[in-house]
C-alpha cells in the first residue's frame, strides 16, 4: 500500500516557524476564550450542574481524540498545510455555533445543544490544526529541530489558552457575551491569513505504511505518561475559576495568567533542553515540579498559595510534551511523523476528555479543592510510568 513522505524543506527556523506559531496562537486563543466563560455560562446562566460543566468542557477533547487517526493520516497523505487549514475553517464554524448558543439563552436545552455542537466541531478543528502545524513545522526546518518545533508550538497553544481565559472574563464583565464568542469567528480568519503564503511540503510516493494501531503501540509508553501529566492541566482549565469563586477569591484571572506565563517563560528560556539533555531527564524533572504545584493547590488556604500552585504546574507541565515527544518520534520512521504525532497527541485528548467529567464528579462528591488531589496523583502515576518505560 502506498503512502506519502512529506520532504523536509529546511527553511530558516524562524522564517518557517513564526507564521505557524502566530496561526496556532490565534486558534488556541479561541479555546482559552471558551474556557474562561463556559463554566459560568453553563452553570450560572443556563442552570446546569458541575457534572454538565465537566462534560461540556471534556467534549472538545474527546472529539479531538476521536479524529486524531484521520487527521494524522490526512496530514501524511494529503499534506500538512491542507490539514492545518481545514482545522482553521472548522474553528470558524465552531464560533458560529457558540454565538448561536448565546442568542438562545432563553431556551437552556437548545442553547446547551448548540454548545455541544460547538465543542465537538472546535475539537475536530483542533485535531487537524495542531497535527498539521507540528508536521508542517518539522518538515520545513528539519527533524533535528523537532523538540524546538514542539516547544514553540506549545508556547503558542498554552499562551493562547492562558491569555484567552482572562480576556474572555474581562470582556464578559464589560460587554455582551456575544462579542466574546464573535472573536472565535474572527481569530481563525487571522490564523488562515498569516500562513497562506508559507510553502507546503513536497509529497512523494513511497512504500509500506504502518497501521495506526501499531503507531499507537510504538508511542504508547510516552503517550500514557503524557496523558496522566495532562490531567493536572485539565483540572486547572475546567475548575480553577469555580474553585476561586467558591472560596470568594477574585483572582481566577491571575491563576490562568500565572499558569500561562510560567508555562510560556519556561519554554522560551529552555526550549532546547529536550534536544540538548534528552527527553527522559527533562520529563522527570518537569513532572516532579508539576506534582508539587498540584499538591500546593490541593492544600492551599490562601489565594496566593493557589496561584503559586498554578504557576508551578505551568512550569512543570511546560516541557513534558516536547520532552516525551522527542522520545516518541524516535520510535517511528520520518514518513510516519504526522501519524505518530496524531497518535501521541491523542493521549492528551483522552486525558483532557476524561479529566473534565471525572473532576466534575469529584467536585460534586467532595469539593473543588479535592480535584487537585486527583491532579497530583495523576502526576505521580506519570512519573511511575516514565520510570517503568525506561527499563
């Protein structure tokens, strides 16, 4: 069976990567915008409970997970540029569905239905966008820079999420929510335009294509460790705003900003560490820091302690993805890079898709603070898996 190899173009690193980073940032800014206002909109405006909040949040990650195999295959066989552009288009469609939900708040069930559609489409769009963007970037600058490409794309992703959440909280307080969700239509258009002139990768027919299930098996060790480490981020994304509100703390925006700033600064200053010192060592150090951050939120009695915990979680989580990703890509051939990245990132989708509903159940059974005990235990499991897979 034939497949295609996307030849590396080896352009200048920043010449190729800056447009892709800006493009990814714009779409992930829309994801952050949603995370900042959806929990309150679902619970306070539409009147649903914390379990529904978790399900609505988790639907995006689950829909991303379910389309990883196809997005990886399309990226390898149709081109990374086409895959990324399709993701941008779907993000625009999601924005239309979000605006529709706000316009129907008088009918909570119908509004919830539009939210569900929006989350699913948003998730599918994310799947194509990030798989295409990562493969495109690595193909343009060469495999030797894989860690740096993943690091800088991660900066764009989580900077977008971290800035989008407080931006949406601010706009929700000062403007109609329709204007907030209108940004989800406008930002992907910017994302489309900034990479329009960037060259695609040359497609070349070769032989032998590894089935997706075998690719998953090849990267499963690193993928499972990544999945458990991602739960801590899912707990912050889903419930940190409600946790702060429950404690009458007004700094939930600062919690998101601190997480994002620490995440981004760690990647900016240590972007080459996974390539330079090896994935295992950097992943292990990062996971320990992330664990400490979750424990600090779990035991926090003050707003400042919780914010510091979010910062430590951001520092720790920052390099886990590229560190484990460097190890994962070493297990597959270059022509399977898009599929391997799709399989690898699928473990994040699985994690975040389950984290929201499970954290919602924990919050309902116990309290919001116990959610971060769950996050800490997940980090501990990630460490144990990393140690086991090294043997």
